C-alpha cells in the first residue's frame, strides 16, 4: 500500500503516450516542458516519501540494535552476578551468594525482555527493508523515465523546429519561383521576351527594306545603260554590246513578232 500510494500518480504519467498528447497541444514545446516539470516535481515528492520510509526503517533498526545491545549487556551482568554469587558461596557467605543470584535472575529477566523486543521487531524490519528496496528501485526507474522523457522532449522540439524551418524555406522558394508565371520574376521575364521579339522584328524589317533598295539600284543602272546605248544607235555610234540588256528588260512591253518585220 505504501509503495502504491507513492507511485500511483506517477505510474499514470509514466505510461502516458506523449505523441497522442502532442496531437491536441497548441504548443508542443510548452506542453513537453510542462510534462518534464510535472514529472520532476513528482519525483521530488516520491524522493521525500521514500526518504521518510527509509528514515522509519532506520529508527526500527536503531531500536533493534539497542535491544540487542541491552540483551548482551544484561547477559554479561547476569554472568557477572552469578560468578560473584559462586564466590560468596565458596567462601561460606550464603546470604551474599543468594543476593547476587537474585541479581543474576533479574539481569536474565531483563535480557529475555530485550531479546523478545529484538525478535518482535525483526519481521517489521524485514518487511520495511523489502519495501525500501522496492521504493529505491521504483525511484530509479522514475529517474530513468525522466531522462527518457527529457530526451524525447528534446528530440520532438528539434523535429518541430526543423519542420517549421523547412516550411519557411519552402514558402520562400515558392514566393520566388522563376517558373511561376504569376510571380514578379515571371512577369519581368515575359516583358523582356516581348522586347527581344520586337527587336528581332525591327531587324527583320530593316533587312527587307535594304534588299529592296539594292534591287531598285540595280534596275536603275540597267535602265540607264539601255538609254545610253539607244542614244548611241540613233546617233550612228557603236553597235550594242553582246549580252547587254534588251528593251524588255527595261520594263517596256515588246511583241517578239515585231522583230520578224525588221
């Protein structure tokens, strides 16, 4: 009953499922800290109760040792009185011999009483020693449980902080995800792409215009040569050069049949 009264409340806490308690906790770290404090306080209470039980045992042992000592002392006194009585009897002093024999009897009576006291205390002492041993074992187990609880608390708090840090990092990464078209970076990239496309369009347009200008220059040079050769013909000058452009190449409409009439 003593052991049960001391450890009854502690046993329930020792068997509690820490993880299930954490599921309903708003702040797991605060709850774990409170559990450690409660368990530490309970161990302190248990230590006080165990110390009191040990103290009671030591008192019983002291009383027992005192009874054993008294029994031994009264035995020695009884022996001394008996020997003194024998000395007086040997000397013919019967009265003193009877006196010391009576003293020996009184000493023996007190020795027996002390021995009975000691024997009567032995079962209680044995029982208390067994209880104290169990209490010490239970207290040691409680301290081990406290160490386990503290380690579990440190582990879970560390895991909780790690999870929170990972969540913050994940949220931060999401906020700057360059592949996210809704992000600021995505919109900025889209703007740059449009500007680059506009530049490519301008370059392509400029290239087409330049080619057309060169083509016009080539046509103009050919027409000028044709006009020059025609003027030379009319003035009786040199004949047209072979391979030179024809009037058709100058842009006039020519009927090939007209050449047959020449």
